[in-house]
């Protein structure tokens, strides 16, 4: 079944588990998910791009981001922390514009301190979640979770850092958020780059060059990547024809969907559906994992070198 349903209680906007994963097919959920490899290796695919995470490796999955997980090698043990997006919005009213780009294969070698501190925050949260509930337990967890989210937002937000590790100036970030908001308001219509530039108060040439330099993709490619993510969800969750999905996602012609989908998912939409759509019995029947006590996640502390 798509998407995977994750339910949070009003009292606790976070949940954590430790699992050995053999195969977790493509899925998505209305939650921010942090995946940390405690033992072994795992291949985590985020929107078509496969990342091999070794012991101590970490990845963040955004809300409704299609992803899959499978083992690499003989055995593994993974920590999963899932966060209620409504709590994220309560911490940051502009959370809808936050897009985490956090994966050890991206920048950990270049910015080890950022990832070390992330794991510190994660370790404190896991320790609290594993404690027996007491009078102040809920408040302590929420405070710790808020600290984690604030750190993640200020350290791994794609709009703030682009494709690199140096923070982009606040004035430019406000401009890029304005452009992002404009594209979100017209998700079905192919946005005119001239209209976007006018809305941002700059020339189209300057806007295109600046975005390509900072984000590694042109604005049109960034827009199309969002359209392709929506298409991936529809390919897996419906039986819609490719031309129907193309129109619903904002492409004026199916050939543009096919071209962009190849760029980001390395196959055609039809091939993606054939490879990854689950059988009628659903996602749960194809997911292979074994669960372990959360206390076994305390190994996370060993990944945090002393400053």
C-alpha cells in the first residue's frame, strides 16, 4: 500500500526503531525519516539515486520522498527515527520550504563536524526515547527533538547550502524561497522562466546562471525533479497511463516526462513502474526486516569521535 502510513500520538511526535533490513521496496510517508547504519552496510535509494551507507553512515528522507532500502553484504542493523511533520512546522513555521540534503555520501568527508554534531543530537534523542516514561519525559523528548530539528534545518537545508557546504547568504535564500513558493503555487502548469524571474525581481539570465552555479542544476531541472518525484508516486500508487501522469505532474508532453525521468531515475517511467510497483498484496508483504530493541541503538555513541 502506498504511501506507508505512520501514526504519531499527540503526546509523542517521534518514534524510533532498530531493524535488520533485507529489502524495503520503494515507498514514502508523511514523516521526516533519519536512517543511521549501526552495523554492516545498506543501500539507500533517494529519488532514484543509490547511496551505499557503511557503518556510521546517515541519511535523511524528506516528507513524501520516494525511497527504498536494501542490504549490501551479509548483515546490517539500522536505526530509524521518524518525526511528525506537524511538529516540524511548530518548530519552524517555514518548514514547508525546507528540503534536507543530508547523506553521508554527499559531504561527510568534506564537513565531518556537521555530521558528528548531527549524530550527537540523534544519540541524545535515542537515549531519551529508550528511558522509562516519567513526569517530565514527554517535555524532555520534545525539547531534544526541537534542538535536533533546528540543527538539521540550519545545517542541511538545500535552499541554504545548495550543492556545496558553504552557507548561502540570507538575502539570496529569501529570493530562492520566493521562487520555490511560486513553483509550488502552480504545480500543474509549466512555469515560465521569464515569469519566475519577474516574480523574483531579477533577469532570467542572472537567475538561471546563479541557480546553476549554486545548486548544480538549472532551475528547469530543479522544477522537473519535483515533477518527477510526483510522477514516481503516481506510477507506484495508480494504474494511470503515462500521458495522464505526465499532464497531472506538469509536463506539457509525455516525452518531457520520459526525458526528465531518465535523468533522475535512470530509467523510463514504464520501466520504473515495472521494476518497483508492489504486487497486489502490498508493501508489507514485500518488506523483509527483523526488529531489535531500541537499546541496541546505543552503539550510535561509538560513531561520535571526541572533539
